[in-house]
């Protein structure tokens, strides 16, 4: 469901707060099901996600970047695209130039494009009941926390303050290339949850501090098995696109 509250107003999600009852491991993940459900709703429901900054007017999120962006002369874009981009290498990107997301998933077996650039996101549906959404947002400076990993944690926590860094796992998507000629790897953070008797969901995201943009992909599937297949499709058909000269 779309969030119709004024832009910049914090989103409040009621979750059970972790306690020491039942052991630390059990308490640590207690809030995760609602957290992942909320993040999935943000993307799959087409909600607009802004980044409030009390010192400047609220920035408007840009449309999804579904083609390779260009950068200013003097930056060695080819060298950046030719190697892996772990979190520590985020500062090798050109300042202020958004990273893109491919749109090849619309032509993947079993998938179809449902919505294109609706509230800033494109949505895809699969014949087995899975739904995916992909979005690139710009103007993410207020969320930058030093390195890209800490900034990505801040992005997840902006979407839902109950998310603990320990919920997030480092994974990789493809960095450039195509489905048939994959490029290198780019690190992202992932949050995944399978609700008992419900749908399985996952969010993969990264905030690129130097580039000032974020990419995030949401998946919702009938069960864990279909989610695993959909995630493999996302890795193959939705590579992140490094800026090109």
C-alpha cells in the first residue's frame, strides 16, 4: 500500500522489540518478519522513498536508471567496470553519477514487465507467482555514513528503524555485463525472510556514497523454493550497471 503521509515523515512499523527472553539469538531476529514485509511493501507497492535532510529541502528521488549512465570526462570508467566493486571500493566511482540497473528481467523465461517507472520503480511478475521490483534513487547524500557498507545499513534502517545490522548479510550481484556475458561482482546487503505458511521475501540493496545513489531490488515469492529460483534470475538478468564514459 502506498504511503500517503507528507514527505520526510518517518515511517513507523510496530514490531515486537527484542528482549533477553528465550536467548539472545531468538530475540535478535524477532523483529525481522515485519521488517522484511515492510521493505517488500515499499518496493512492490510502488511507494516513493525519500531521504529527509533537515538542513536542505527534501530531495526528489529520480526515476529508475534502466540504461547505462554516462559520466564526466577524466574518470576511468572502464577500469571501474572491469573489476569487482566490494563495499570498500565505492569511492572509485565518479562523484554524483548514479549506478544503474539493467531491465533484462522483462525478457527472461517466465517473467514479464508489469509496471515501468511507476512511483520510481519497475515491477516484474513471474509465472510461478513471484514478483520483483527494482529501483534506483538519487540524492542519497543524507544517508551516507562513511563507507558504502555503513551507508547501506543506514538505508535499510531508514526504511525500517527496527532492522539491526546483524540481520543483513553481504551478498553479490553482477557488476555490468549481460545475462549471456556476465561482468564482475558488486557487493550488496540482503535481508531475507520466509514467514511460516506465508510468502518468502528478500531485499538486496546498496547505497553508493560517492555516486550519491542507491539501488535496491525486492522479491516476493510463494515459498522458499520459488524465491531461490527468482534470486538466481535476478542475479543473471538484473546486473547493476557501472557508469560508462
